[in-house]
């Protein structure tokens, strides 16, 4: 992440005489170098059928035109809002800053939306209703579309993610899927109780999910698609090796919370590395995929069911034998079929 020059904090407050807020939600948009997308993101919040109590946008030292674009867009905001533009401090620091602001502004619920992502218009209403009906749940989440840089739907988690409702610990420990951040609404008290985001973690949401799950909090799942995550060249999640290393590091930090021994942790990590090889293959990175498969075969065989293991091996072998050009064609075909199936979002 590029560090911008240090600038004095700049704040922008919308007219407090706008419509009365109807939701009990504090919303934060952490912004960084998304001038192309941030106005669309903000307008998706303005259009919510349940308005938040307040919207706080924190620009984390963008070196593009984001602060100006945000200030212009916030003039349209129909509820209380604020812009803070300051030097770069990183995403986790920005999220914790937003959480600290929420404590003085009230609201039982907290949500954040990346400055390149968006919500469908009934996102907040549906998530608030779900959390209100599930007092043991620490968060509510659901499926999400994946958009390209031109706002086309290219995928949907509903087609491949196996999400859990209630006890999320098996999902977080044994699979490589976790709730996508734009689909999540948090109970603010749970965030405050567990200290928010770990500022040393690079896979910030997964680390938090583990801590929330370890405390016994339920994850309330809504199968509807009410948000969209944007896939483009600067997404952190494209860096599969970093994501794998951070996932394992987060699990090492959380192992004591789950009473998992060192030996058991090693076996689980072998299985995760083995399964992550498929992500590398999907992106055409065959050499690191082969290294993961070879080094973690024994651990994966010991922890993976005898019915699932042959399926995994067959699928990965097929990917290994498939030329990269053919794999690229297949991904384009999947994206085209997703667009045909789900249509176009009205932004």
C-alpha cells in the first residue's frame, strides 16, 4: 500500500436537517484510491430502504481524487454523514477508528462497506431484521455478487460457497470460505467486547471472525444476495500466498481460544494448504500448487474424509492437466454465464 504524504485532517459534515434516520446502524466506508468507484458505493448506501443513523467515510490517505469525489457525493446524502480525510494508516486502524466513533454516536449495529463495493437497496433492512430476531448472533451475513471494473456481474458466492448458519466454527476452521465483508452487519457490542480489528492482521475480517466464533457467538446466515464485492487488479484477495499465510497465522493466534493442540493445529494446516492448492490452480499458478500438494498430502489424507479426498484429487488433477489458455477461456465462460443468469445491477 502506498503511503500518502501527511496532510492535516479534513472533515465534511452534511446538513443535519436532512431526513430523520430510521435505522440503528452506524456505517463506515474506509476509502483508499477508489475514486472510480466510491460515488457508486456511497449512493448504494443513500438508497437503503432502512437509512443508517450515521455514515462516516474515512479516506485513508488516498493519492487519487477520492476526497473530492466523496465530498461531492456526500452532498446528496439524505441522513447525517461525515468525511475524515487524513494520512495513510491502514485498513484495520481505519476500521477501529470508525468503531470508536460509533461508540459516541449510538447504534446497536455496525457495518462497513469498502469504497469499491456496494449494497443492494434492502441490505440494511434485511440484516437488521435478522439480527434483531437472533439475539445470540454476533453478526448477520449472506451471499454476494462479484462485479468487474465495468459493473458486470461475473460470479456469485451462491454458486460455490458453503456458508453456515449458527455455529460458524467448523466453517472457519475446516474450509477456505468465510463471509465476504460487504455482506456483513455486526452487533456493535460484540465488536467492542472483542476489541475490534487486530491491527497486526492483514486478513482482517477472518481474524475477527475467529475471535467472535471462539466466544460462542452465532453467525446468522441469510441466503439472499444483497451486496456486491468488486473484483479488480488491486484486490488484496488476488494474492493467494499472502491470504494463505495470513489465514494460518490467524488460526495460530486463535488456537488457544479453541483449545486446539499444536499437533492438531499442524494437521489442520496441512489440510488447508492442500485445499488451497486448488485456488492457485484456478489462477494458473501450477508450480506453487504442486508444492502445496506434495508437502501436505499426508496431513490432508489424515484429516479429509475418504469420500471427499478422491473428489478433491480428481478435480485438482484435471486443473493441473488443463492448459492455462483453456482455463482462462473457462473463467470467461463462467463470467458470461453469471451475467446471463443474474443480469445487470441498476447502479
